[in-house]
């Protein structure tokens, strides 16, 4: 690491932490059904929640005009205090998004003026800024789908929003690692290839994690290792929708089946990477990265099983999502060290 890059690395890693925090709060928002509490989006205003009881009542009355209240909460004795609770989590989620925007843009301009960024790093940071802006759009695009007729967001849009946040985090970390480890190491092509394949399957697993969350598919088939008593693959996996493809992307049983099956694939690939790495003389940092992958993937697998068995309690669902972040971090780090 070059001394002059230290502040830039700290800036990028701070962005990684904020992205992690935002996705964590996003998980709480989803698990508490808070995502549709703010029915409009203002980039500048609504920076803070309503500060008077009159403004709270106005916001609550506006919320009552939309499907979530009309079709669900009106039947649940839903009061102003309940609304304040769900409003807080959605507001906090959006507030962190605003903070991330400032944390990225203001230091970026400062580093540009001070000429602390190389031409290559500038290009990467511009990509990051574009990704951040697009992520904000995806958040609005997702929420919009639950404010029209169906009082729930599209699971496709939710998964896109979630997965792109993970990708933005991974790319931010990659840019920081480029500066943290400027010297090149010998690239071991077979390991790099396997690590890339593993990353692809991990991202597919994250996509399906979004599908499961969006469809509340974790609330059914709460058995393991079988999907039900005596069935490895439940009958409903292939009969909910009109075609096999639709069953696997829109059916609750099909989506859960893919997610739980893909977990075995990810574990298998990471174990293959670990055992294959033993055939080569890796540096200590490369081996530590792969070792951490093995540890984290087994923790994540166990959390996934218990989250399913206990029908997605808030703390387990959140722990499962947070550990997915740690797994992607270890995967990104390992691939970077095997690629550079």
C-alpha cells in the first residue's frame, strides 16, 4: 500500500461499511414489513421523519390511501404507533442511502481537487457513483411496485435491488483492494477460474435469497433436509405455476427448492476450491482468504437451515443476510488475491 493511498482506501472501506449497514437495515425493513410505509419519494425533503403529531397524522392518513393499509393493516387494528414503527425503518434505510451519497461524492471531489486519484482509480470511482445512483433508482422502482394494486413489492424488483447492493459493495471492496495490494502476485489460472465460477453461483444464490424474501417462501416447507415429511422435493415445486420455469422463479415452493439446493452447490464449490488450493504454493494471505470462505460458508449454511426450521424469526433472518455479506466479502477478497 502506498502511503498517499491510505486516505483513499479508508474512504472506500467506509463506503463498504455503510453499504453493509444499509443492506442490514434493508433486511430489517423487509422482515418487519416496513418497506411501503413511506408512500412518496423526495430526494431533498423528508430527510427527517415528521416532527409533530399533526405531521405524523398527515403521513398516516396518506398511507391509508394505499393497498397495504386498505387490504391488510386495516384488519389488524393498525394504529398510529404501529405506523411510526414501520415508518422509522423505511426512513432510516433511505437516510443511510443519503449519507452514502454524501460520503462518496464529497470526498471524491476533494480527492480530485487534491489530485490524489490515479486515472484508473478515477474511472473506477465514476463507475461506483453511477452504481450508487442506479441503486437509488432500483429502490424507488421496487417500492413503486407495492403501491399500485398489490400490497407487496415485486420479488423480482426486490431481488434486483438487493443483489445490486451486494455487487456494488463487492466492487467497492475490489477497488479498495487494488490500492491496498498494489504489487502483483503470480496468478494461478485453475484456482482463479474456479473462484470466478464460485462467485457466479454465490450471486445466483443471493438472487434467489431475494426471491425467497420477496415471496415469503421461507414460511413454508419448514423441514430439513427434506422439504416435508418423506419428500426430498415437495409435490408443489412443479405444480404451482403453468410451466417448470415459472415454478422455479415465481412459485414459492420452487423458489425455496432452488435456494436450498443452490446452498449445497455453493458449499461444494468452496470446498473444491479449498482442496484444490492445497495443490499449489499459495501465499499466507491467499490461503487465509480461502480458509475464511470455508468457515463462513458453513456458518451461513447452518444459519440458513435454522432460519428455515424456525420459520424466519427476525434475528435469524437478519443473521442469515448479514453472514451472506461476510461470505461475499471473503469471496471477493479471495478472488482478488488469486487474480492480482
